[in-house]
C-alpha cells in the first residue's frame, strides 16, 4: 500500500509520490521529442499557409496591380508622341516605358499586362519579358516568365498544340499557335534561346516561349510552352476592340 501521508526526512517533509513522479531520462526524452514534434507540425502548418497565400492569397494584389498597369499602358498608347523610351540618367522613365504589351490566352480566359524584366520585383504581380530575348513579332524567341499562382500562370499546363496565345502592342496584334509543351530543369536556360533548345542556331522564325514553375506549389522544375507566330494584324484604335483578331477573343 502506498502511504498517503508525507514523511519527515533530513530535507523536511516529502510526499512518497515525489519519488514515483520524479522526472527520469526517458521521460525527459519523451517530453523533448513531443515538443519537437509539435514544433515541426506548427512549422509545417505555417509553411503550408504561406504557400497557400502565395498561390491564392495574393490574388487581390495581382488584380489591383494589373488594373494599375493596364491604365498606365492605355495612357501611354493614347499619347500620340513616339513610344516611350527607357529611363536615362537625366530622369525617370515615362509612364509605360517598362511595359511590353498585353498577353492573351483565350482558352484560359486570361490576359495580363507584361512588364519588361524578370527580377522578383518585376514579376511579383505580372508576367515579365526576358530582356535579352526578341520583342513581340520579331524573328527570334519572345520569352515571358510568370509565377505559378492562381491569377497568373496557374493553369498553363492546360495548353495544348494548336491553342492560341495572343500579344497586343501599341501598333500590332500577334497571334501565336502552341506547338510544344515540355518540362525541364531550372538550369536548362536554352529554352529561351533565339531558337528554343538550340542556343547556337540562327533564328528564322518568330516564336514565343512562356516559362513558369512546376509542379504547382513547388519550383524544382519549369513548365515551358512554345508557340509560333501565325498572324500579324495592325492595331487600329478606330475599330471595335482596336481590331483584335477573332482568334484572340475568349
């Protein structure tokens, strides 16, 4: 029988339960493991919540920034003066100087203003043009990067051969048809070469390449879409939709 009354010792009164409940090395290890496990679970939840925010939570911010960029682009195009130039040491860039145009994917019912540049700041809320690649409609490879987030290139994997990708610039509409989808490693930068996959080849065609992270919620691969220019139409502000080709309409 366990005695319930405390006993007097040299150290004073002490309950017999103190010996039974005194922490042991095993109990300390179990407590440490349990605490570590709880911390890992908490950390995992934080990571998942952050990833979820990156994919879904910034949708409102993307929409707001795209609206702002769209207004800036329309303002620049409405100016009858020559197209805005890049910033100089004498002053800041004119409105719209760092904007390339609009990108359309009618199958996904999506369009975006494309900025010039692919730094993290450049493509935070918009697809970005790789600066060293061709311009829209030019011979070579007009290449564009975008985040795999819900409001940007989330559904890019749905594109198939023959699907339409459109580009609008100040003066022209460009219609491209998808001819290839591939998944590559991040270091395979030859996908944005003037001739995709052949960095030493001389280009003879105008193509477009879209790049984004793969798979969804991760970035250890890149999803690549290649498309070839099939039609160029003058942009005419006097016509409905500025003369947008029927193929580009969702």
